[in-house]
């Protein structure tokens, strides 16, 4: 079982920045594929950014050039640096972990953190 705890959300004006953090439990964090998703009211949850255990990153087109995902395996933490924020970035942001243990794939979610961008 992997527990994920997000932090760093809040209210920011358009053009501002926030950094989200997600602390994960477990001794094999470096092997987890990690991601950030978001869900705005009335919309489906969507992938924002992902980083594999090997450090390969992937971004939604809407955030490329503005958001950066990174990880610190020594701290069991993944980050999402969000710059040049727009009102349309307003959503609940969720941390996600994908693991494979003895051939079994598991997916874990954090509780979410609210990001609100005012115009």
C-alpha cells in the first residue's frame, strides 16, 4: 500500500506561481511512475504531467513550457512547479503513483489539493 500526501495548493493571481509537493510512503519510491492529474468542476480528471522512475517526463499540451515535474527519490517526493498560471488551471490537483509488485500493477491516488487562479 502506498500513501500519497499532497501539499502546496492555494489561491494565486494569474501569472503567478505555485509548487505542489507529493510525499509518498514506501521503500521503492524510485521505481514508482508518478504523475499529477487535475479535475476542474464539471470536467473529467486529466493528466497534467508524469515522470517515470527513470526520470522521463511527459506533459499535457496545455501546460508545456509552464509546468515542470520533478522528483527527489531521497525524500520520496514528487513536485509540480507551476509558472505563468492561468484561470483555466483552476482545479483540484491529484498525485498519482503507479507501481508493479510481483507482476501486479497498482495505482494509488492522493486526496487532492485545490489550486485556484484568479483573473
